[in-house]
C-alpha cells in the first residue's frame, strides 16, 4: 500500500503532477527545476527498488506454492509405495505357485483378489517380454549371457522378476537377463 503525502492547499496549488512523465513541476513559478529534485529522484529510485523486491517476493511465493502443491500430489499418489513394495514378494510367490500348478482353487481366488486390489491402488506391471530391447530406465540387467541368436544381442533373453510402477514412478525395476 502506498501512503500519499498530505499537502496544504498552498502547496497543492503550487505543484501539479505531469501524468505522462511522472515528474513534478511548479505551475505558479514556471520553473523547470525544484529545490528537492535530488530528494524526489532518490525517493523514486527507492520506490522502484521496493516495487521490484515486492514483485520478486510475490513470484517466489507463487513458485513455492506451485512446488508445494506438486509435492503434495506426488505424496498422495505414492503414499502406499512402501506397503505395495512390501507386498510384491508375496505377489511373486503367488505367480511362481501358479506356474508350478501348486495352487488350489481358494488360493487362486485370493491371488486374483490381491492382483485386482493392487491394480485399484494404481500398481501396474511393466510389460516386458523376451526379445524386447533392454531399457535401463525400466529394467535391471542382473547378468549377460551369450545371445542364443544374432537378433537377441543387446535384447532381453529372459525376465527373472517382473517390474512394477505406481503412477508414474517405478517402485521395482524388472530383473532381466540380457544377451551379448
């Protein structure tokens, strides 16, 4: 907020503000210079500096609010990351038991219910299969073996453990074998 100086009627009759330049002129005397020109120039410079500081502070505060809101949204989206990460080995055990045919009808139902619940919470399995190109952003190469064929050089030969992501973040990289 700006405070205006209160002028006496005599002072207001002597000075007028030139709107286009923003300078003060004496109308009654018709002079181009005032005795306090240095003071007013210093005050204008100080005012301009204060305005700039204010604008920088407002911009910094807006950036802080945006950054805080973005962090809050990320926290909400990945709030269950630790719990879901702890449940992944259980999901892996179900997958292994299913491949080996060691699951009864009841455990199969529990397995499907667990998969559906994890999907509802935002957990997505990374789609990786043998023959895909190796992507270090989604996969972890645990070993390299000689490629069985020329077309598998630098590509995934086998998927040891599937990878998962929660929202946009990967919570477990897929463990793969890469052909060299």
